C-alpha cells in the first residue's frame, strides 16, 4: 500500500476520542477507529462516515484502508442503518456490502435476524479467512453479534 491519503483521522482524532469516552478503540498500525473484534472473524464498528460526520465517527476512508490492510478481499460489511443518508454504494467496499435497515433504537424483525444469520454464516463458511464487519449508527450491531453466535459454530 502506498502513502495514506489525507483524511480527518490524524487532524481530528481528538473529537472522536472524546465521543468514545472510555470505550476501547482500535489503535494500531496508525489507525484510530471505533472498532473491535468480538471474535477473530467478527468486527463491530461505528458507522463509516464521510464529511463532517468523520469528526465524531469512523472516517470511511480509514475503515476502507483498515479492512484492505487486515483482511484484503476477505471481508463483508453489514450495514444496519435505516436512514437513507447512511446507505452507501457497495462499491465502496469492493461490492461486499449488504444492508439490513433497522430503525434506530428498535429491534429487528425475526425474518431480518434469520436472513442476516444465514448470509453471515454463508460468507464465513465459504473460507476460514473470511470475516464480517457489522455497523450501525449505535449499538444494535451488538445484538446481531449475539444472533450470529447462536446461529453457527464460532470455533
């Protein structure tokens, strides 16, 4: 990988750290992201933002660089945001994005959970190198992590 493009990462990391408060952040290899591994193959992260939102959310360019560096061609992103402005082209992550819109501060439908679990399991089962990255605006991604753990063997 060549030199990293300018992003709001280095200049504006302080506001994001303040928003994160005492939560753990991924701070390695020059990255500073609201992102964590809940399993070696399951990543939960904050929304990959552009524009002004990258002041307090993960800058999308940094998330792209992270995924390509740590899991090149082996990641799939699941977006649980329901707001139209939080939808983005799957081309941003090399065509590996699936949207499962869930209304903020609400639980998903049972069918949404089943479909997500089936698709996540199919991706993970296809290769031991495959990982999934889950995000929403806030914490509903954690609910899905719990769902995934109940759906397939996490070993």
